[in-house]
C-alpha cells in the first residue's frame, strides 16, 4: 500500500493511537500525530515482507520508537532551557551569573587546564599525572588548591 492510502485506513490510525496511548501524559497531541506519521512514513519505505513480521507490527513498534525518541528530545529541551523557570528563580541568588563567573574564574587560574582535564574531559588523576609527568598526589593537591581558590573567589 502507498502512504496516502495508509493515512486514510482507519485500522492503521487505530494501531497508531494504541501504540502512542502510553505517551499521552508526556507528549502533546501534535507530537503524537507527528510520531505516528513519521512511523508510518518509515514503515512504508522500510518494511520488507521477508522479515517474518506483519506490517502492522512493524508500524506499531515504529510508533513506540518515535514516541520514545520525542520524549527524550523533550526531556533534553526541559533540562537545557532556562525559560522553563520563572524569572524570580532564574535570577535568585544570581545563579545564572554565578555559572558565568565560574567559567571566567577558571580561565584566570594559573593552571586552569588541570580543572578542565579533570572535570570537563573526565580524566582520572592517574591520566593527568601521566600526561604531566608528576605524581597522582601532586595532581590531587593542585586540584584541591585550585578548587579552594575558586571557592574563595565565588563566595
């Protein structure tokens, strides 16, 4: 069947609705419709009869997959967006500015690379020690010294 014919098929619409039913609390109606359409388009283009799966099963799983994918996108948007918080909370105790100040302060350190390697690049103390040719304890001491300096500057 063609995509245009499948869109008009009531049985296909019911299957898409059933597959997306568990996502109604976290996705909007438009997002669910988009997931159903994306899954239907994908199923129309990618379904192969020799896979021992019915088209409707393939489509159902596709809808679930698309809904999960959309839910993850929404979760990332919610975590990254500061517009989801009321203005009073965003600027409460100058939280937004403190984050910017921390980055600026890290760049002013004599040994800012050690902070970046440990916390941004996720290097272990051993990795940093090997790279610099110093002991693990020396790395720990430098990290502690830099973090204490940052703490005093930002409090």
